[in-house]
């Protein structure tokens, strides 16, 4: 064979070899992958096998030099290929869900009848030599077979076109389009091989059947024509391109070898190897470039998915509300994968029913209403399976017919193709149901990997959000209870404060009332003396009107009367000052005047006893901001306690006031040398109703009220006492007080 002839033959068989490789790879895919229906997969594999067989026949017949052997091979191939028509029709019926067994049996019988003639000249009489290579020569029965095949192709394509027109979803439309292009064009091209077989000198159109075969392969893998679990491997494309390159490489070596032989070279193999060296050098880079092209073209979505996964992961961890998690998850999946519908169901941890539903898509809202009818069967089936399920998985499951009917009816009604279970700590927390891609594309392995990862992260986010909501509910309940109790406590505190104010006022009035009798006696003495002198002066003046001798005596009596009246006025002023009931605690107070008023009020208590009152009042004490009446009440109680602590024989009381510049405070000390207080009782003296006096002699509120008044003025009161040696009460007032 000359070099030119060899090159022509290689170009002739190259497309057929590629077609055989493609059909063979498709056959392997349909058998290895666990498709939706064993019958569909086997029929598809059978058609692919026959396609690979007829293309391989073209290659072998063209390369075999022995004509008789080539004829035998041709006739043997048709022992199987004669049944391509009934297989083709049966596949179309099963794939479209049509039952026409009578037609299928008729075509099978017709093929069996023609089988009887395949090994005789009436079917293939011999071979014809064309410029492109050798091809079979048709007999009468072969022409009948071709006519039969043409009718079958038209019939099957008509069925597929009718179903394409009736299809409503994009996924099914895309599947049917690829089947029409792949099977229809492929079958038509193979059938057109009848032209050169019957003597018409044209290049065999069937050699180009690899083109629709590649289209069909793309549809099988990208649009899941056979429901291959939506995860067809990249290895098919790599096998196809690598195999095609290998075939081209071997054919180039073959052509170079034949060319070297035609030139009379003694070592043609060495020459051809040297000439093929450049091909070897570019083979590996070319293969890598083709693989990179496949990655970018067929699986180009995965590069975006990394970005999507990063964004979704970051956002899910920041969401704390269940509604926000569900809304974001559904929106992200819906937009990222461009789906027709997404439906999320989150289950209540305690009740087990649907706690929240989130959906996108035209039919998802209706699915939310219908899901409650199948909640039990769906969750039981998902928990039993424990993995991602496709619609095909549900159809193949071994569940009871009634349960399967409910679930498949729900899934098919709303065109859900995948159900992703979301587990947290081995507990089913949610379901994510997905519809088809709007484009009709297949869910790639990268899609499933993305969705699985997002589902796992969403399960954690849902659990966290649910826990946060439970915690928020507990907090709200606690806050409500605290508010209720706080309101009650506020009321109690207000009542307590009101009662305390009432108690202070009552005690103050009671103390003033107790002093009224003595004060009245104090007032009576100067008033009686003044009245007597005034009356005496009036008599003297009336009897001796013109006698100036008595004038000096009258003036002296009147001066004494004025003095006594002023003393009475001072007593009344002190009473008024210390009995005035106001709540103002920011009026200017002269602490020395308060102490003087308190002593004046209490004078009736000590004037007839041998009690020495010593006043060490600093004249330069600054003004204190407070309530004069309340401070007077406090010191009346303190001084009165000191008077009562002295024995009947008398004693001494020392009142001291001074300004402490270092502390910017005013100190008042009241020291007596009375009986003192036992050490074990010092801690109780400021408690209300605590008293050491006999029954009926005290209420036990004096020091308590004084303590409260001083505390309200932001001061402190401290008692130092030694039993049977005396007591000192120390009061400290800050001159700078906080905002009232």
C-alpha cells in the first residue's frame, strides 16, 4: 500500500474509530452507573454497543488486506446489528413511558427474519473499493433492512418530538433535545451508509456518527438523560479525548511507517519513529490542554462555588435567628444554582413536626401546604436512608407501595429532584428539597459537594439559632418575671418608704408632742413674769401719773418683760423650726443653729437635773445643704438619748462641731458620761423598734430615724461606747453631695 493510499485509509477510518470509542465509553457509563431504571440503562448500553460495533467494523474492514476475511467480519457484525431496530424502538418506548408491545414484537420478528439472510450474498454480496477505502456491497435484503431502519428512525424521532412539544419543564425538554440530536442524527447517518454500500460514490456519512455520539454523551452526562445519580464522572471526557489522541497518534505512526516503506527505506520503523518524535513531544502538553479545557467548559461552575461556599459559611455563622438562617440558606441555594424551586423544612426538636418552612419558586408555596400531609412518611424514609436522596432513589426504594405512592406523588408533583437531610448530633433537624436547574443542567459532583457542605453548616446554624431562640425565650420569661417581681418590689419599697416617712413624721410629732408640756411650762414662766410686771407697771403709772419717781422702776420692769418675751419667742421659733414638715433636702442649714434649737427644745428635760451641757461649736462651720427640720429631729433624738443615759444624780454632755478641711466634711460629736451600751448590743441600736428602756419609756425608733435622716443626707453615724463609762455619737456630713 502506498503512502498516499495509507494516509487516505487512515483518514477514512479515523472518524469511525473515534465514534467506536465514544459509543463504547457511553456503554460503560450506562452499565457502571446506577441509573434510574435497569431496563433503560441496558437498552441504552445495547444501542451504544451496536454503534461501537458498526464503527469498529468500518475500521477493521478498511485495514484488513484479505477481502474474504473482511467479508466474513462484515457479515458476522450484522448478526448482531440486525437487531438494532427493535432495540432502538424498545428503548424509545421505555424512556418515554410508552407501552406498545405488539409493535415491538413485530419489529423483533422482522429482524429475526432478516437475520436468516445476513450470512449470504443476498444481504452483503461483497466489497467495493473507493478512493477513501473499502466498503460493503449491498444485496437486496440489505436494501430492505435500510428501508426498515429508516422507518424506525422516523417513527422514534416523531415520538420524541411529540413528547418534546408536550414537555413543561426545561430539564425534560433538554433531555429530549439531546436524544433527538444524538440518537436521531446518529441513526440517520449510519442509515445513510447505504448510499456508498449501494454503489453511490460518496464518503460514508455513518463515519461521522461520532459527532452526534459526542452530543449524546454530553447530554447523558450534563443533563442526566439516564438519571445517573446526577454525578457523572469527568473520567468519560478524559477517556474520550485521551483515547482520541491515542488513536490519532497511532494512525500517524502507521502512516509514517507506510510512507517510509514506500520510499524503499531498509529500516522503516526507525525512520517512522524519528519522524514521530515531534508528535510525541506535543502529545502530553496537548492532552493537558484538552483536560484544562474540559475543566473550564464543562465544570466551570465549581470556580464560582468556592466563592459561594465562602460567603455562605461566613454569613451562616453570624445569623442568630431561625427565620434569618432559613431565608438566607434558601436564597443562597436558589440563586447560586439557578433552581426552579427550593423548599426548606425545619423540624421542632420537641414536637417533631414542621416548625418553620421557607421556600422559593412557583410551586414551592403549594408544596409547603401539601408537605404536612406526607411529613411522617418522608421523615421516616429519610432517617432510614440517612443520606442525600434523588427522585430515582425514592422510586427504587423498597418501602411499602402506599408510602412510596405518597412520597413519589409529592416529589413528582413539585418536581423535586434531590432531598438533602440536615443532621445535627445524629438528629434530623431539617430537610432541603431542590427542584431542577432552570437551565436543565445536571447537578455536577461539585454541586453536590457544595450542597452537602452548605447543608452540614446550615444544620449547625439552625441548631445554634434554635438554641439562641430558646435562650431568648427563657430570658424573656425571666425578664417578664423579674419585671413582675421588680414591680412588686418597687411597690413594696415605695410602701416601705412611705411608711418610713410616715414613721419619721409621726415620731417627730410624737417627740414634739412629748416636749410640748415642758415647753409650755418654759413659755409660761417668762410670759407670766412679763404679764405680772406689765400689770404692775400699769398700776404704778395709773396711780402716780405725774410722779417721776417711779419712772425708772417702770422702765426696769418693762425691760425685763421684753427679755422674757424674747426668750419665749426663741422657744417658739425653735419649735417651729424643728417641727416644720418638708421634703426639701437642699436648703442651707447652719448646723450650730440646729444644735442650739435642739438644746432649747430639750431644756425642760435637763434644767432641773444636775446636768452640765458643754458646747464646743466651731464658729466658722460652713453651711450644710439639707433639711433643717429633719436634721433637728435627728439631733433631738441623739441628745435626748444622751440625757436619758445619764443617772439621776446628773452628769455631763458635750456637743462638738468642726469643719474637717482634708475631707471637706462637717463633724458633729455628742459625748456623754452615762451608763454606756453593752458591746453585744452595739450592732442592734440602729434597728427599728430596738430599745434598752423599760416598757412604755421608748419606741425604739429614735436612733433608727436619726440613722435614716443622716443617710439621706449622705452622711454617716457611728457610735462608740464603753459600758458604764459613756457613749460618743459621731456624725459626719459631706459638704459636696451627689445630684439629688
